[in-house]
C-alpha cells in the first residue's frame, strides 16, 4: 500500500517532469506564432514569449488527474475526491480567465475579478452547509458565520488571492520564485496538519514551478502570463481553503497585500478605477531600474526609490527575500497554532 | 427539480442572447477572423465565439449548482456534474490553445486530451456493464471506465468537429440532438443529465440567430465544437444514454467517414486538400443549403430511432406494439 508521503513525492515528480517536457514545447510554439511581449525592464527591450503558464497548467492538471486515477484503480483513499474536483474546477476556471485575458485582453479591468467570482462558485458550493466557523488563533474565540462564510469569505479569498498574485509579477523570476517559496511553505503546513489533499496540490505545483523558475529567472526566456499568475494564485487560495490554512496563507500574502494596498493609493487619488500604476521601472543604461513615480506606489517602487541603482535581478532577490521572511513566520505560526491545539 | 431544469434553460438562453452580440463586435475588433472555404468569395468570419459559449455553459451550470444548494434539492448528482465540468473546461482549454497556437503535433494534443477525460472516468468508475438492447447487461469490468468512457467522449468530439467542414455548425441539428437527449434522459429519470442538455438547448436556440445557414455570421472554432461534443458525451455518460447519443451522432460520423475517404483519394491523386470545402465531395450540383437540409432530415430520423429505442428500454414491448399498431 502506498503511503501518503510517497504519493506526495510522486505528484511532485510528475509535476516536475511534465513541466520539463511541456514548457520548452510551449515556448517554441509561442515563438513560432509570434506571441511575444516586450520586456520593459531591459534597456534593449527584448521580445520574450508570454503565456508560459500554459505549460505549468497542463503539467499540473495531468499530474493531479493521473494521481486521482491511480488512487481509484488502487483503491486508496488519501485524497478527498468530493473536495478535490470542485477545487480543480475553480483553478481551471481561473486559468481559463487568465488565458482569455492574455489573448483578447479584457476591455474593462474589473471584469477579471467578476469572472473570478464565478470561478469561486464550485468552492462556495462545497463549503455551503459544511464550514461556517472562523477560529481566532491563540484563543478559544470562534465566530459562527453561517452561510456568510461560504458566500463571503470563500469567494473573497479566491478572488483576492488570485488577483493580488497577478499584480506583482512584472519582473523576471518574481512570480515563479515567490511561487516556489509560498508553495513550499504551504506544503510544509499541510503536511504538519496531515491534510493530504492540499499537500498533493501544493507538491505538484512546487514541481511545476521549479522548472518554470529556470526558464523565468533573469534574463527570462519565458513569462508566466496572466494564465500562469492567476493559476498560481488560485491554487494558493483553493489549497488553503481545503487544508484550512487560511492564516498561513494570510501571512505569506502580506507582501502582496502591502503592494496591492500601496497601489490602491494612486487609484483613490486619481478617482479612476482603470488607472492602476505600473509596477515596472524605467531601465537605465547601467542596467539599473528607476521608478516612474516619486512615491512608493507598490513594493517594487519602494525598493526602486529607496535603494540606489537597483538592478532587476537585485530587486527580485530582495522581494523573494522579503517573501521568505513572511513564509518562515507562517510556518512558525502554524506550528505554534497546532502545538497549542494539541 | 423542474425549477433547476427551467432555470438552466432560461439562464443559458438569456445569457447567450444578451452577451453574444457584444462579444461578436469585441472579437471582430481583435481581428480573430478565419476564411469560409465553402463560399466562392471565401469571406472572413469572426471566429472563437466558442470561448464565450463555454463560459456561458460553465457559468450557467455553476449558478444551477448554487441554486441546488440553496434550495436543498437532493436528487441531483453534484459530484458527477462537477467532474463533468472539469473535463469540459480542460478540453475547452486544450482546444482554445490549439485554436490560437496551432499545436503542431496532433499526438501532443491527444496526449493532453486523454488525462482531461479522467474526471469523466471518475463519474462512472464503479459502472462495469454495457447495456445492449434486447440482451442482458454484459460485464466488461475495468474496460468500461477505461475504454468505453474515453471512446464515447473522443468519438462525440470527432463527430461535432466534423461539422466544421460544413458551412454552418448546423445548429438546427444540435437543437434536435439536445432535445432528443432531454427526452431520453427524462425516460431514464436522470435529472442531472436533463439539466445539462436543457442548458445546451437554451444556448443552441439563442445561438441559432447568429448561425443562419446563409450567410454564416460567426465561427465557433475548435474550442466551441469540441466543447459541445464533450458536453453531449458527459451528459450521456451521467444519464447512461450513451447508445442514444451514438445513434444521434451517426449522420456526422458517416459524413466524417466519407470526407476522410474523399481526402485520401485526393491525396493519392496528389491534389492539395487544404483549401477544399466540404461541398466539393459531391461532384453533382448541390448547394450548401441542400446539403444541410439533407443532414437535417437524417438527424431527425436518427432522433426518432434513438427515442424509440429508449422508450423500448423502459417498455420492452414498445417496438412490437408500434409495429402491430
């Protein structure tokens, strides 16, 4: 009989090998179809294929489907199919929205969160009548939210998490690098809580992201695109809802939430919902990046304004470093929470 | 349950009627156009409307799922429909990518499509028998989920894809197919399948306005055709009316078979078949309209046979009574 840990390792390896096969193929096809975008963070503005997320989406979905089928044939019950299937549906719906945005570009910006709201319906339906309690950590306080949990909290987490991950991804290796760190953190938290379904989801994602990182790191050979970032963000949200890791998710997402809040300042100032500030900088001749704003409208601009002659590589390094600190905090917090619960 | 069925029909109908005209203009602005090979002047059509048909279908079914939870309706197979939707959206995504990026190697496409079928296998994994009319169910063990279900989906997708060679995706025929399947599912008392087919019927009735035979307005793309095929197959698997579906898609399969033979002959004669429309198969003077009318009649006959056979499964003497009458 396979143990759940072996299943997690198999799913990780499947994600790794399938994305190793798919990403170069996707890159070749994108270049052949001239679906490339200008990298605005380099002085010579090179053309780089976007939508590399296609490779990881398929590697992920095939890996999870194969694991599910083998579970059915071998009659082992580590994964809760009744929860996994709606979760996968939500993830795929988000990826679909991302791909349409990549190809056709939504004319109305808030359309993406609205469509993400529809993508959260499968998760709403499984939490409806099942979960309604929010527990406050390190205390015995519990709030019974009734149907408001599934109608408010679940869609909010999915819509917010996927879109927030999408807004800070304009630099080489940032989305894949942060994705690796966050998925590792959430995988550790899932294993600590003995939540096999969410652990399988995060381990598969981790496998795919490691390969994407090698193609996406400075200088990027491929970008993840909206399909990639929305897919990664929705997996974090859905996996944490399944594994009840909402607080760990919240802590890991603090840098993204900060970036989003800082960006909101400009929106409120301009009173124009469509005028979201760009997170990228202006490339200089010496390879450094200069912010196009005089105030820190986002974490990326904060680093560009406060660190002299920061290069794209260094900026990504600092952002990943910052994310790592919050991820360590999330693991410590989760461990303490479990320790107190026992 | 009837509230869900009627809501599914109405939401799909109204959403398609309201949203599609806007989508049409938007896609036209994005210059996603393709050639109509069956016309003498080869006009360019707006393609990829299929994406929005898939979105409308998935959104409608998702709303129905929420409605089912709110109204607490129990004779509805929630997990089967979720697994089915998962298969539909995966196949839609693969075909959308193929529409845009033109996957060069068909083996990769089919390799991607096979795991997409796995959620559909989950729907009926514990089923082990095939029902042959007038015979006892025959146990084929694991071959049923691992062979029959993928075969049902792939053959239905091949049949719906065959319609691309015609001038229009033959929405009249799609309306007949989904109506016949609603009747068959009703006879089988599979309300989950009825909801899926009523959603399709609502969408087809609404789409028909944009798919008049002459002139054709839009093209669904591979994504639209393949998704419709998958939805039909998923509904038939959930409702256990696979034989009815097979009978209903037979005209398309015959058409596909003739087309393949015709292409093979042309290949032997060293003629390039890339720019040849379906109408060229028939060397005698037949117009697109006449060809579609012919396929429409064939489809109606198939629908009648499928419904009759399904009634006969419920009432085994039905055909005998019908003949004696």
